[in-house]
């Protein structure tokens, strides 16, 4: 046993649990923990510019690599409340992050002391566990339990609140004998998998809906193997995008009201059976339950028991970790294939592939200012299959999901349910901190970009290079589009006459914020683009700058002000807005007219 402060014991537990990186901002009430971090020297720390930014960095860090748990740290009071958005985002998408806050001394709690807020109560609805540690000797066990809970069952975030005197108190702790608690994950039984496969066999036009739980479980390879064994096409959800490569013959497209493909919706509507694995039946994926479920049966596999039947009652439900379920699905499917007991799905697969080949949206627009569809077409040509995209919400993200391509798990990093504006910059920095060698391209509209733009200084200070594509229409584009139902265009225009830009710089002056100057003022590099033929040279310049300066590089693309992106209220009633003629994957108009 060794005598040490409770804060030192907390750092020891984090080290033993595999933590090597933290994000945060020091403050008076959390300085004992920072002192222990400095003294131990085994956990690197990145200084954020906003505590919410630190929480999003931690989330990006977790999402980037299987097994990671991002840690964000802040002082008492507003640091904790600033983290609530990050906790909500992580909780909504089943992402484990550990938030640690300082707190006033125990004797000063509930006495309206400076920055002494009941963060335990405030954060409980958006965490798996939130606790203020009131006894120093409980600190090691509390941190041990936190990691156990974050990893067990449905993953999610935890907040630990540490009063100043609890951190400072000395306790007995033996790091040499510490062991993490065993992780609990429910597993499907053979009988359950046999029944699900029997139901699948009885279907004529079955599909697999692959959710984010497959990525959380690091089970994408098993999903692809199971799909190939059975010949069943796969519809990934937005959170499951990348579980099967976009160019795989069994990747049938995404389904939904916004982030979907025409061929994905059409294939879902043509199906008669759906096996959902690790998915939530989120409303942006399903639309109304009546339309989504009509004429088809469902089997639902999810790690969380209360998720089964939450949105609609499946015909059969299985509570299981996605990886443990898929291991058994693959085993049983192999046995049935060897015994020639799997149906031939060639005709159904051919129908799905024909829809995927022919049902595309138009992208080859030549207008200036550019249409967003053309931007994504050019991005597909310029970025290779190893590119990891990071995005949050808005027309930029919705169009990105419709037009970009993803080929690997954890290469589409997106906060799906919460969608907080400002998430993209700090999340991309967290991804970069986790995977220094990965090609990272963030995608934002101008408003998302402006929300937490100050975090770019973190990328400059800590040498975290990545490319940030900012599609600038000087509008709250998604809200403007939704306001069409109210016949208004109200308080969503971001443009103004920027008096600090020369009049010769039209249309930039009328677009308002000079993002290039702001980005450069934060220590990064930026390029402004107006035409499609300028994009690839800009990307090449960005890559050269990243290599030379090791900082984020922003490419701002000036868009036309108003472009309506395809979406609707039901998966069978999507308003496409743009003409669909000649929109085939192999049509000449699908080629971006810029040099190779």
C-alpha cells in the first residue's frame, strides 16, 4: 500500500484503465487533479478553449478507435454545465466518455458558494452515472466503477464530481494490485439465432439494417461475413455507415428522411423482412412507424433490453452485444451453408444492385456560386477511400451523407441524435489526437463552423492537422428549408455587408464573416474557393500546408445562397427538388469535370 492524495489515486486508476490522453481546462477547484496529472506524467493533456469543446474532443477521441475512452476535465460550476451538451451528445449515441469536474469543499456544498453547483443532479439525465464523491477513500472505487459502467451493456458517459478537499485528502492505495472490473455484455443464445435465421429463410426479400452498435462492438468484419454468407443486402444507418464499404455489392444504400439514398429508400420499401442489429429505429431513419413497418417483419438485436420494442414491437427481439450476436450468426450461417440450407438470394440482390446503379441524384451542376451537390461530387474525386469524415448537423451534413462515400468503420464520425452545432471542429481535433496518421476531412456549414471556431487555436497549438471543408451559403440552411412549411424566411440569414472587406471582394463581403482572416488569426491556414475547378488545387495546397505547418487547414467554398436538399416526411415521399434524369452511377454527367 502507498499513501497518496485521492487525486493521485484517480490518476493511477485512469492509467491502469488504459487512459493516455485527456482534454480540458484547469481551474482552482480541479487543480489538485491537474497537479497529480503533471506529477504522474503518463496521461497527455490538450488544453481546450471552451469546456464544451473539451467534451466534444473527448467524444471524437472515443469514436476514432475501438476501445478508446475520451476524458475531459474542468473546474467547478460553469465548467460542468458547459459539458452538458457534450454529455448529451455522447449519451444519445452510446459513446463512453469520462467527464471529471472540480467542486467546492464538502462543507461549502448547498450554501450557494462561488461556482458550487449541483452538477451531479444536473447531469444525471444525460449520463449512465453521475456522482459527487463525498469520501476520499471512495475515489479509487468510484473511478473503477465508472470505467466498468462505461464499457458494460450499452456504452455511455459518466461524470465524476470531486470536491476540492476530497481531492487533497490522503488515502491508502496500491496501484500494483489494481484490476479493472470485468465488463458485462449480454449475449444471444443459439436458440435465438436459429429462430432469427429461420424467419430470415422464410422471407423473399430480406435486408439487414446495420446500426452504430456494430461499430461500437468492433464487429463490422463479422457483419460483412454474415451478409456474404447469406447473400442478404445491408442498409446501414447513419451511425452504422462504414460497417460495410459503400462499393460492396451487398451495400444497398441508406434509408431515411434526410441522410438517405434514393436507392436505399426504394430497397427498404421493396423488402419483406428486416434484421436490425445494434440500431435504434431512429425517427430520421424510419419516418412514421406505419410506413416503415408496413408489409415486412422485423427481428431486432440490441445490447439494451429496454430498446427492444421502444419504437415499435418487432416480431422477435434478441438482447445481445452486436459482436457476440454476429459471431453466433456467422457460425450458424456457415453450418447451414455447408449443409446447403441457405436460400439463393441472387435475384433479390440483382434487383437491389440495379436500383443502386440507376437511382442517383444529380450532382453535375456547373453554376457559380457552386451548388453543394457539385462540391460533394468533387470531394469524392479528390479524397481517397481511406478518408475519415467528421460532421455534425445541417444541410452540409445531410447532403454529405447523400453524396459522399465511406468505406471503413469509424470513417464517418457524426453525432447522430443530438447534433449540436459547433461539434465538428473539436470532434475532429479529438479524432486527430487519437489517430495521428489518418486522413481527416471535417465538413461544416458556415454556422456550425462559427459556433466553436476558437477551438482551431487548439489545433494550431498542439499540432493537430486536418482539412476542414466549410460550405458557406451564409444561411441557417436547414432551418430555412424547414421554414418553407411556414411560408417564411425569418431570422436565418447570416449575411451582412462586412465593412472590413474591400468592395472588390464581392460576393465575399456580402456573405459576412471573413472566415479566412479569422482562421489565420487563430494560427491556422485557409483557402477560399468559388469554382469546382479550384477545389482539387485547394486540396493539394491544404495537404502541403498540413505537412509543412502541422495545423488545421480550412477550405471555404462559396455556395449559392439557396439550395434545397432532398428530404421528406416519409421514406416513400421524399421531395427531390432537382431533376433526376440521367442520374445513373455510370452516366457521363456523374463525372466531376476537373483534372485527375
